[in-house]
C-alpha cells in the first residue's frame, strides 16, 4: 500500500519567540550577565539550530525507530545508527552544548531558557538522541553545583562541548520510585577513590560510542551508612579514567550487560549497567547523594516535561499536514461539490486544536519555570531570588506531569486524525505515541510528581508560595479585559477559584488526612496545570496583540479554545479531588 | 534484566454473570425461543469456553505480537502463528461459532448476548485472532438477512462452524470513512454471476489458511450505477468457488498483494486485496449494498465496542497483579515498617479503579445494547420490538465509541501502573496499548460514531427515543434510593440533567447549525456514555445487592467511584458541547 511519507519537522521559531516573551524574556535580558544577548542574537541562534534540528538531527529519527540501537554481548558495545553519530558530531562541532555555560567557563553565557528551546527542537526532531544531551546537561549541572575544583577542571569542558557525555545511574531492580532501596555499594580506598559494585537498570545511554568518554553519576550506599535515602552518596564513575592532564587512561570496570527492548525511543539504548569494583569519585558531601542527585533530577524533570510539547508539536505538524491533504466526505461549510480535506471537518478541527493549544500551554508552562530558574540563578541573594526559586520548585512537578500527560494525549490524538493510516507504522505517526508513552513515567512518574506538588511544594510556609502564584495570575488576568478575551478570562478565573479552595483543602489534608491528599494529588496537579496553562495562553494572546504580531488574532481564539476545552471542565475536578480516599474503598485494605 | 512474566488471562465469569442480569437476561430467558436455555446452561457454557480462552486461545497472544502473521509474496499466502491455527481448530471443533445460530438452522439457539460473552473472552485472550471470528459472524448476519436461499444453503453452515471464515471488503485507498468513493467495479456476466475488479485495503484476515475457504463480502459499484453510496451493491466473492454439492472448486481471482506493518494486533493480517475479474454473487438487491453492509457493520460495531472492555479487562488483570507484587515505598496506611506493594498507594488504587469501573461500565453498556438486539430480533412486530430496535440503534454508536475510548485509556493507564517496567515489551503490557489503539478507529472512527449518534440517532422522531431512554434511567434510579447509593445517584442525575438539556440543544443544532452540532458531537457522545455507564453501574450494584451476591458491597462502592470520577466531571461537558463551532475559529476557513 502507498503510505504518505512522514512530514519533515519544521522548528516553530516564530511561535517560540512569542513564548519566550510570555515566559519573561524581558526580565532576563535586563540582567547585566546577559548584556551580550539580545533578541536578534537569540533569533539567529534559534534559526541556525533549527536548521540542524530539521536536517541532520531529524534525519535519524525514523531510522532509529526502525533499526534501534543494538548491543553486542561479546564486546559489551552499543551501536547507535550512523545518522545519530553524524548528528551528534555536528552538535559537538557547533558547540551547541555550551550555549548556556557561563562565559567565565568558556561557554556562550546565554540564559538556560534559550538552551531550553534548543533542547525542545532537538527532542521534536529526534527524541531518542536528545536524551543523550539531557543527561549530559544534568551531569554538567551537578558538577557545577557539587563538583570539586579538580572535578570541574577535569570534566566540565569536555561535557559542555559534548565530547564526553553524562548519565544518571539511580534505578536498581528493587529501587525505582523508592531510591531508599538502593544497594550499589561504594567502599573507600586508601588513595581517596571509591570502589563501586552493583547493578543499575534503566540507564539511558549508559553505553555508546557517540562520545569518547561517558561520565556516569552514580547513587550508591557506603558501608555503615544510615538506611534509606539518607545513606546515599553521589559518585562520578567515568567509562575511561582520566589522567591529571585530561587524557583518557584505562577503561574503568563499568559495562553494559544488556539493553532493553522497548515500546518506543528505540534509538536510545536503555542499559543494564554493571559496576564491578569500578573506580569512583565522591561528588559533594558523603551521604549528601540525594541532595546532589536532586540537582540533576530537577533539571531533568523540566527537560522531560519539555518532551511533552516537543513530541506533541511534531505529532501536530504531521497530523495537520495529513488533514490538509487527505480528502473524505464533503464539509458542511464547503462551497464545492467535491470531497473536502478532512481539516474542514469540525471534529478534526477540534482534535487538532486540542493538540496545538495544549502544546502551546505546556511550552509556556515549562519556559516560564525555566525563566524563573534563570532569574533565581542570576539574582543576588534576597527575597526576589527566593521568590523565583520558590516558583521553580512549585512549577517543576506540574511542568513535568501536566505537560507530558497532555503530550501523550496529543500523540494519541494524532493517530486518531490519521484514521486507519495512523495504525500503519510506515506513516511514522505511531512512533510519536510509542515515544511519548515513557515521558509520563521516567524521571519520577507523574503520580510521584503530583505527590511532590501536593506534599512538598504546596504546603511550604502554609501555602504562601502557591498563593503568591494565584495572586499573580489574578492580577495578570485583571489586566486582560479586552472583550475578545473576556470569555476565556472568566473561565480561567472560575477554575482558579476552584484551585484556591482545593489548595486550602489539600494543605489541611496533607497533615490531617494524608491518604485523602494522596487520593486527590494527580487530579489536583491536572487542575493546577489547566489553570496555569489557561492563564499563560491568555497572557500569550495579550502579548501577541501588544507586539502586533501577525498571529495575534489567532492567539486570542486559541486562548479561548483552551479555556473552553480545558479550564471549563477543570472546575468539575474540585469535587473529585476533595472526595478523598474513601472513594477508593473497593481497593482499600 | 529480569522481567515479570505476563499474568495469565482469567475469564471473569462471575462478573459477567452479574453483568448479564443487569443487561436484561431475565427478559430474554422468558421468551419461548430460549426455553431450552437457563442460567445453569449459560454458566456451564461460559465456564467451558473460559477454559478454551484462558488456555489455547490466550497461548498465541504474545507469540502473535512478536512473530506477526507473515506474507509470502511469491505464493500470495499469509501464515499465522501455529498457536493461532491450533486455537482456531479447537474453536471449530467445539462448535462455538454456532452458539447463537437458530436451532432451526442447526445452531445452539442461544441468545446473541451469550455469544457476545464468548466474543469478549476471545478478544481478551487474543485480540488479533478474535477479529477473524468477528468478521465471520458479520458475514453470517449478512447472509441470514440478505442472502438468497441458495446462498444460505451453500455458505451458512460452514461459516457457522468456522470451517470457512468471512471478511468485510469495504475500504479502498480513496474511500475510508467515505464509502461513496468506492471504485471496485462489478460487471454482470451472462451466467448471472458478476466479475469484480478493484483493490481493497485494510482487509482484516483477508487471506489466511486457518479455514479452508474465505467468504469475502465486497462492496462494489456496477456500471451505470448512481454515484456515491447509492450506487453500491454487495457481492459474495469466495476464495475458492463452491460447487452446487458444497465441494470446493477452483481458486477465484482474488488474492492478497501485501500485508501491513502495524502498531498492534500483529497476529491479524491486514491485507491489500486484489480482485482481478473475480467471480462474485450479488447479495441482496442491486444498489442495496449499503443497507446490506450496515447489517454487518452494526453487528461489527458492537463487536468492536466490546474490544474496549475486553482489552481493558486483560490490561487490568495484569496491572492489578503487578501492583500486588511490586513493592515500592511505605503506604501511609501500612502497619509495618517495610515497603508496601504499590497497590496500597492511593494513587495506584485510583488508577486501578478508573480502569476496572470503566471496564465494567463499558461491558454493561454493550451487553445492554446486545440484549435489546436479541429482544428486537425475537419479538413479533409491534411497538415493543420497535422500542428495542430503537434502543439498539441509539446505543450502538455510544457502545462502540465510548467503550473503546475508555478501553484505550485503561490500556495506557495499565502501563502507568507498571512504571518503567511498562515500557519494556517483554512484560507484555505495552501490547495492550498497541492493540487497543486501533479500536477507536476501525469500524467507523469514534468521530464518525459520534456524528451518527448526534445526526441520525438522536433526532429520530424529534428525540423521542432518547427521551424514552432518559425516562427509563430516571425511573430506574428513583428505585435505588438506598443510602449507600444516594451519592452516586445524585451525581448521575446531575449529569443526566445536563445530557437532557444538551440533547435538546443538539437536535436543534443538527438542523439549524450543523457545524455547531459537529463541533460538539464527540463530547456529547462521551457525556452520553458517562451517564448511561453511571446508571448501569448503579443498576449493577442494586442487582448484586438484590441477589445477595458476594461482591454486593464492592459493587456499591464501585458505582460510587464511577459516578465521582466520570459522571461528576461529565456535567462540565455541557458548556463545551454547546459552545459551538466558533471556538474552532483558529482552524476555520
């Protein structure tokens, strides 16, 4: 059968430029540290990276899905498709990995927010390969914050360029969501190094030859350490040991035992890693592993959240293209007697708009969180810095969970737009669903994110930071009383009312009825994301109007669609969230 | 990595016996035609078939997913896994296909409702293979209603036993949802047969050797026929021509050109079929093809709707089992200091109950529709028969769309319960999502079903039949004012209020603002299903209490959970549905 070829990826640079404004680009560009960065520079960076993403990075996407990365048990080597190696090489050559590394350390000194856009384009173009970069960025972040001077000197530059790559080694068979169960053991040697032994699973890009060295960051337990997460420390275990002059020395005793056969992201090898008296170096304080790992993890959570809109954007482009070319039936609005492209059918329009507006909202949510992070990072100590840090902490679990839940829905809806053709692998649209399916799971399942939001983030200082955000939303919406936005604004405000009431209930329940809070956490997180998303979509429309951008009229209508489709129904979630654990009676012990 | 083996399938016979009561088994068993059928006979039929489903039918499920059915271009032959052939043989030997064939025709004379249960077990055990049976049952239905005496004599018995199988040949590359575009041509020959030429795509089990002959039912256009669907006629095209004595004669000019590489149901070959002057026989009147095809299609729509709960049941059993064995973290309700099985965590309970209650509701919805069908079929002409036929017509699109939408969600949620392990193909849970993904598409996409509901079914006689159903729901709920059901009942009634208002709006919109109706149809269908599902879950709880069944207490709680989780939020859909096509502005021409 003739199957339409997958639509090439087109990086949405215009849309992203608008999203950056909504996220808070102006505030960032006012900082001295970014004096050398302006909108023109950003635009040209994005345009240039867009070409790489659309070209060589995207070229391996389907190949990786079909051919997978492969494992050779004899040598223990993992081979990625040749297209991956070429794209990776171009990424290293371009110095893209160092864009947000401080200028003082030889990087581009750009805001992380701009690097986040590169990451989005990368993930849209080739999700499997992009994970390699995500993990390297996480390792960089961990070493910047926790590494010794010597460790930074030895590893940072090579990680920043991508000549070397990084991994996160957390999970063990018995320790998934519950890291307290980790058993990998690190024993001190006399020379100050550590000997690590144990087996880690689900290690993304744990072994490969795209980079000349791999820097594993490994959570392990030391002898006589306290039980649970308090006894964990973070170790750096390079694939090849590094001499003092930076040259690669002997192969370390860490190797891949196998790779997994997965539903999606086939190009990304998911390894079982064996550490057999491997040489490691303590990163940060002894028994401070969780704190150091959270530096990587919070970073990674935003990066994984970003995969929601990244996959959804790609799926949307593909579904939109298909809908404009596939003709079936005559639309009621059609003026001709012939069949119409299915995009003229209202139900198809509804599906496409659900996809596109939730993608936009998720992008805004993540960019917003990253902008707060940049500000928290760059501002001097004080209440403003603290405010931004609290906003990052508050928004991170929502950005991860809500965005990937919506991204997964969008990927599935894209198949629905394709109809029967969507089930045929050669069209390439099924890959979006298979790839997206992991995003709601890894880096902390969305259930875990929701519990993090309800139990750790919301109750801080009696809910003060959540209230700050809600007040900001109210004030911002009060400014947007243009008639064209009034309907959307009233729907978002309605959902916000419910969110505020529910937040009070949740803070109370966390202390007095934790099972009730746990039973409501996931839907609370969804409500939270719907409200923030609705607000940001309105802010986007207002900003587009202010800037007299060509998409201003469309942005107004998109904000309204999002509010009708997501924020209106969200008001009904309050009753479900507060119904408590007693509704779970059929499965309660 | 060690991966837990997939949980064996266990046919839910107890649950099904309760569901049959809710669907209307008593009314059926009062009919003379079913005088030889009683509950004991039904139970023993189900128990016996359960053993076959759990054993040989299920044994090919994973094999089929991994090995696929394969195509040999040289011979044009399609090979299914050996496990499929053995299971199919046992099905034929057992005479299971004839259970609901009238006794007068040599069948078991059971209600279709009971055959539907077999079909559910079959689909849970091995969805790919079960499709073969679904299509044969459709062909039987078409011949019973439209075949000539000679055609029935030649084909029916062999189809009923499964010695021969059937297919539906509708789709062509340019004719998917829009059958009016069909181009396959049927030209009359002097001997009264027809010569068919054309290419059909997406033909499920179009070629295989499980049965000794394949009876293709083919929609084709005759020369000089009117354009569009009015010019279509239905033809029977056997793979092997059949002599007057019933013996197989020469090979007909119909063959598979290729099979598709699909996201799921890998064991089911999806064929491109070429008819090259193949010999066909007209079934039903010339140009009466659509009507005859709808006989098969409505049948198939209920059968495909059933795949929703069938796949979801299997996914639920597997996820439930995993959740009881996988330990992570300590549940707040736990009395021990060690980690708890994840089923003790409220968010996991919520996921599992969402799956199990939507599965139960979908099963009840489909069984109810099939019971109406049985009654419509068996009752003499008159208002009662008409009532039941109207109910089948009304419920069929909801049963197809709502049940498969919920089944798809459940299959995806099952992966979420598994966490990272859900992404590993060897656990088998990812197959559920891949298989389920087609159910919302084939046999009329769920968008098409929703339009059928809104434009054809609801407006009949000014909405009289919808009102009949709503009145029945109200009267039924009024009977269930036990305190334990009061909360659930009030939630369902709240959603029913919205459904009634929305129905009035929809009937008006269909005539006066069809694009508004089209823009709301899918969510209207969801609201409709949530209400009917909520009602049937309450009826189930009440029936379980009345029969003093061991699961009575649980059924009460399940009805409440379903009402909270589905019917409460459904009330908010009214505003979205009635917001009309103007919200689609960003994509409107």
